[in-house]
C-alpha cells in the first residue's frame, strides 16, 4: 500500500480481500481520492476503520463481508458518503433486523447480505484519462484522451451534458482541437461492460503569461503556496485537503486582498482575466467579495477597466472548484493590476456568521 502511494490518484479499484488489513492500515490510503471500488472482505478492520473510509468521496462499491463492523458504524458511513450504491455485509455481526432497517433508511444502496440473490454482474469500465501533460494551453491544444483497456469507445461532449451514444462525439486521435478553454465530459463504452462514470476535464487558456509578477500585499501565513509564482505555475489545486496539491497549490488571502502587478516586456491586447478558486462555505472558504482589473502602460498610470462582485454561497456546501471570469472591451497595455478582496463578513445564514472568508486561488488566466 505504501508503494501504491506513487500512483494514488490513478487508483479507482482496490481489492484487499482476505489480506491482514487492520484499521490503522487504512490511513495509508488517504490520498486515494479517486477510489471507486474497495474490497475489504475478511480483513481485520472494525468499526473504527470505517471512519477512515469517510474521506473517499468517489467510493460507490464497498465489500465488508466477514468483518467486525456494526450497525452504527455502517450508518455513519452511509450518511457521510451519499454516493455509495452497493455494500456487501454478509458474514458480519449485523442481524436481519439491522439489515431491514438499513434497507429502509438507505433505499438507494444495494445491501448484499446472506439472503440476497447475487447475480453475476458485468464489470464497469474505469474512467477515461486525459493524457495531455498540462490542462493549461496558450493558443490551441490537441486533446489526448486514453483508456487502459483496449478497443474502448470514448464519447465526449463540450456543452456540459453527460455523454450518451446519441448526444456525443466519438473521440478520434488528433481530431479534438481546442482554441479556447472548455470543459470536456467523457465516458467510456465497450460491449460486454458497463459504461464508465463521467470524467470531467477542464482545459484553460492562458494566452498572455506575464514576464514579471509582483505580489503587492502579503499572503496568508497558513497558505503561502509558492508566493507570486503560484498564479502562473500551471500547478492546479485539488479538492482533497489530504492531498499535497491542496496544501501547496492554493494561495490564500484573508487579512489582505490578493493584489498582483503583472508586467509584460511588450504591449499585449487583453479582454479577459480568469481566476480559478476553491469554494467550501462549510470550511470558511468563499469567493472574493470584489474583483478589480486595472491596466496601463506604467505602474503609475493604471486605470480601472473592470469591477465585479461574484455571487456568494447562501448555504453550507461541499468543496467546489470554479472559475471567475472578468470580461471587458479589449485594451492594449504593458501592466495589469489584479485585486481580489476576501469576503469581509460571512452572512447571517451561516453558523460562522460575521467571520472573514478565506480566499484560495491557484491560477490566473490572461486572454
């Protein structure tokens, strides 16, 4: 399991059936953020081990046959992972009344127990993969989608719809070329297999990377990332707070605004500035209260060309990564100043009302 850490983000299915896995061993899996299927049959895990599984937000199929779990722990897991669709619980301490209650409370989960009629099921294809080395491009990019299983059809859409055979395009090598940022939804199909889940790949255009980036206000001491280099290093942050990419790629601002001065050696014609942010209102992470874009030919001759106030969450939410876009009539300039102010006061709807919001940014896009 320690060796698997090197490919933790690529693991979607893991079988530890009849292996001497104990509760503490599950901590080694904390970065397996894309885990979809997990088999722990006849391992040595107990109810304490199920606490470690609550972090796997992609987990849908779980096998716990022959383990020492109890009803309370399995209820807690089902409540924490609403995406679960199948749990194998035969040869566990759960009795018939426990199983009946679980089936009533969680009808969307298939509870496989001693009295279940288990039929041979088709295996589900794992997700298509984006083979491009980076998700950020300058002028255009040829998209490379792949799948580890041969003779798989990859279907994709660019309009936000989930790909089906009817509404999607079939991926062909060297045929999908992007000339602006887009969100690609892709799904794998093959005869004799269940289709994969939908994979989403966000591609970002950054036409004008600055020659110099100057940070005008200090960043949060807790979220310094790589300082001024953070915002144009093509290193994208992730949802999972246990992932190194969460800790190192998100630059944070709370007491000071994000205030950057971008310098170009020659004039550029700019009509939009994008900002990739993390939003998690249940953890005090909010969009900026206000964003300002200034432009000019010298640092002392900048003029305000755009100001926006992004929408703020009105309820507690799970983490989501979004992009704020500031569009304006094209301007020619040699300097840009970008100011993003953290939320000054969380609204009364929140149990943490009155506090300042934390602004987390990992990349900027100048086009």
